[in-house]
């Protein structure tokens, strides 16, 4: 086929697919060609190709000329999105394999080509490039084989693409344990009884919810303030489960769990109440600074003193201190304000310069209203007012919104900004499960994976001889095929179960 005919085929592809996926591609009457679309880098794992049509993986560096050129080329960006979306036409589940394959295909090109100029040698070059892990190579091969079939189906290349099957073997499953360590579970359960700070509230409440039913961490952190329902009995609502799952209400396995879940959700809602009010303001007034109740006298000021600025953002520390000596070992040393990271650099006036800018208590330093607003908004996620690019839960409604805060691991000083909304994402939850929570209680030898509870609950369900269809539905799966992957009974236990049946 000639290059002219393959370019014509590409135009026909657009004529066929663009109308089919107009809801995902159009903003008003124009096609949204934003390469990153609505999914920020940290939410890449949660991305749903069926709904959001992301293009090149945002978390991968655009470090070659072909990648840089393709990322701003309208034909390529539109092709990325249509290739992702077209998987739903052949009954395929959402995955990022196609985006990953496009990334490595373009990365291996010596120079940019248009979509209709890609040929067999380009697929081979992409498949054979070095420096990839077995998992990356397998995922890339899966995506390339789908792209190869797409090229042949719509005659997009001058050649018949031979890359239609993944030549790379699936990597072996990790040898890491899939069931949780019971000592780790015990410590998290103990922490749930009396959480000491915001992070312990978030982590232990999430642990309680993960024990309620075999849910994914991404589904837990996307719950909203109306997640509990009492219709037809107590239940927890999951309106948009991961992996294209349908909305489901998961019922309590026993009355004790109903009480635990109510406590967990009530704590999370109370923990986020003030910061959700601030998020409500910033959603409606993105260009104006939120002034908390009780500080109305600051509404018309164009600049603020340090104490006023810190009150506006609601900054406070667990030790109650507001300032410290500039030189701790000198009795007559001037004092400076404690501030969250990066804020002190935005003040104007007499400042103590050095490794870190410090604002003196006795000085006349001020911060302008616009600078303070800019600092606040810099801490919002790229998807604000939504907590991520997938679930469509807003900061206003999320129970896992919390005040921008941190815990210094060495000194164990906890600080937070009550009126700056942050989101406790899946990656943050996993980080606390795997390290930070156990470090705070002096057990750095322990850790826990958020997905382990899903494996544990599935295994427990198998020991009770529950129907496989019910286990799949309870777990948010569309079929029973993956149930066996989460069944960690020994061969003896499985044999006994067969005998019992």
C-alpha cells in the first residue's frame, strides 16, 4: 500500500472512531488534545482507558526527539486516545498496556514519523530495546500486539504488520507473601482504638474499611461522605469499583463490623470537616483566599503578618510551639516562627537568610495576599476539585480529604494546616502501611500491603465454602476466573473442602 493510501486510511479511522467516543474526546465542540488529559502521574495506576483515554504515560520522561514531537502532535495524540478507547469495542478491559507500548514504540524511533508511516521494523525495534524489566517488556509486548492488530484492521501502514502476538513471556509472580502478618494487623487494630493524630486516623480507619470487605485500596480512598446506606440493612456503597466494576453495596458480615465501619467513617468525616469547608470555598472562588470563621477582620487586607498568615492557613504543631530560637545554644538569640515548608520564602521584609529562610518574631515581615494564595493553591492536586482523575469524587465529598500536614519521623512532631485540603491517595496509604505507621510505633521491622487484606478475606471466604459467584461479586470482579488467584489455602485444606462438599 502506498503512503498516500495509508494516510487516507488514518483519516477514515478518525471518521469512524471519533463520533463513537465523543463523550471522552470532546470538550464542547472541540477535541481535547491535552496529552495528560485528566490523570496526574501518581494516579496512572488508577487510569481507566474506557472513560478517560489517557495518551502517553505521564509518569514516563519524554527524553527523545520522537517522544517530544509526538506528545504535541495532534494526529499522534488523537491516535493514542482512540487506540486506548477502541479496546472496549472488542470487549477488552481497561489497561495501560497500549499507552506503555506507544511510549516505547516512539522512544525507539530515530526520528518522528506520522502514525501512517510506522512499519514492521519499527515494531521490532521497539520490542527488542534494552534496559526493560521482564514486567515492562511483557506489558509493552501486550500493547504492541494490540496496536499491530489495529494497524492491520484499518490498513494504517504501508505493510501488513506481523506483530500480532506478544513474544515476551509473562513474568513469574512475585515471591513476596500475599497474606498479611498478624502482628502488623494487631498493631493497626490497637491504633484504631485511640488514634494519636490525623495520619493514624486515616491509616487505621482505612485498615478497618479494608477488613470490612475485599476491596482495593483505590476503592477505599474514593469513598464519599454518603458511603454508608441503611436501605435494606447496613451497607457500604461503592459507586465506581476499579477495573470497570459495576456499582455495588457490600453488606456487613456481622453486627460488630457495622459498628466498626460507622466509627471509622464518622472519624474520617470529622477529621476532614474544616478542610472540606475550605475546599468548598476554593471550588467556587479559585482566585480568592479562604478566610476561616473568626478571622473576618482580615477579609479586606492585601498583606498579612506572620501570625495572621499562619492563622489563615490554620497552621499548628502537636507540641503547641509557635516559635524557636534562631541559634538554640545562645540565650539572647532572636526567635523565629515555625512555618510549613516553603512559606517563609514568600515573606518580604527583614528575614534571616541562610540554609533556610526564617521569619523573625520581632521583625516587620509581611506576605502579600496573592503570594499566600499562590502557596496554598500549589498544594492542590492537578485534578482539583476532584480527588483524582477517575472516581469523580470531589474534595468536598471525600472522606479521605485531610489537612495538609506531616509527621517528622525523628522528633515525632506532627503539624498540619487545617484549611489547606490534601488527599490521602492510594500511594500515600501504601507508604504508611509499608513503613511510616510502624516506624511511628517503634516497629520498623513490620509492614503491611494494602492488597493483603483482599487476599486474606478471599481466602477466608473459600474456607467457608461460599459460592464462587458470590465471592467474585463481593470482591468486585466481573467473573469467577480470578478467584483462584486469591485462594491461598493449602492443598490439604482444598482437598478437605472437596471431601466435605
